[in-house]
C-alpha cells in the first residue's frame, strides 16, 4: 500500500485496532520514510501523506498500555475531532437524502420519517444511518416514491417525536402519569415533554449538577443538555433544582 500511495495519501482506518507489534513497524516507516518489502533486499523510499482514523479514545488506550504514545504523537500532528452524528443533527437529513438518492433515485421521505430520523440518537453514526435508509428503501413498494415510517427499523420509530397517542398513553402509564392527561395531541405533547424534563432534572440532581455525567447517563450530547436546560430556565421549570444547576 505504501508503494501504491507514493507521492499521494494513504488512509489508515481503525488505527486504534492495530497490534502493538505492528505499531512499532509502522512507526519506523513514518519516522524514516524507508522500508523493505516482505522478502525484499532493496530498501524502498516513500513519500506519503498519512490520514488515520479511529473511534477509540487513543489517550485512554495509551494509559491502558494498548497504544504506543510515541506512535500516537507521530500520527497526531494535525488532529480533527469529528462529533458523533447525534451532536450534529443538522447533518442527518442531508446525509440520509444522499443515501436515498443513491440507492433509490427519485424517492423522498415522508414528513414523519424525517422527524424520526432527526429524533434518533444514532449510536452507530453514519453507518447505521446508511443501513436504515437502505433497509427502508428496500422495504418500500417499487411503485411508491415516498418512504413511509413503517419501513424504518423499529428502534428508530420507538423514539420518534411524532409517536402515536397509544405510545404516549403507554409511556405515561408506565411512569405514573394520568391517562386522561394524554387524551389529545396537545396534552400528549405536553405530557411527553414533562416526562423528558423530569428525567433530565432528576438525573442532574442525582449527579449533583455534573453536566457531563448527566448527559452520559441520559445518552444525549452535552450540547443537547445545555439547550434543554436553557429552555427550562426561560420557562421557570428549574426552580426546585437551582442548587444542582
């Protein structure tokens, strides 16, 4: 690969999975720009730009003895942190539409499908989004140009902001909220928002106001937590949790 990439760029994906013995060998090449082909007798010179990627915390891997610190610092001359998809919700629909046109040209998402896509947390990031779009496109009738919510994976629909009255009633019942309070769309939306607010504020209180731990426990981004707390302050919903904030 180094030979093929000479005077160009070599992309090393999942660099955090590289065995320590191979890290040493690769470090030598990065330091000297020289290597021997397997079984070769002539030293090769190479001029390559290295781009490496990983979803692991390499600093923690260094502390655990799974990643060499000298190798890390050799690679990390220019570091770019790409936030997970849940922290850049504005990118979800453009990416989803791109995949849809690639795998089913001329199709479009229904409004509730787009709401569900934006409302989901995407723990698998772009790969999971791509698979969800491919699945939905495959399960939609060939004569239909619109992708409907029934074609989406169940876990995405389960957290959709446009969930049905029945879903709201079951959620309210499970948490002790009155069924009468979710009897219509307006009250249902308020009940669900109240459940969300209660969960966020209670978790914040349990962590003694630690925003990072609260976001981690709830499975949301720090940016989302900050936005929600700002909304609650503006509406006066956080008075009883003032000490925690």
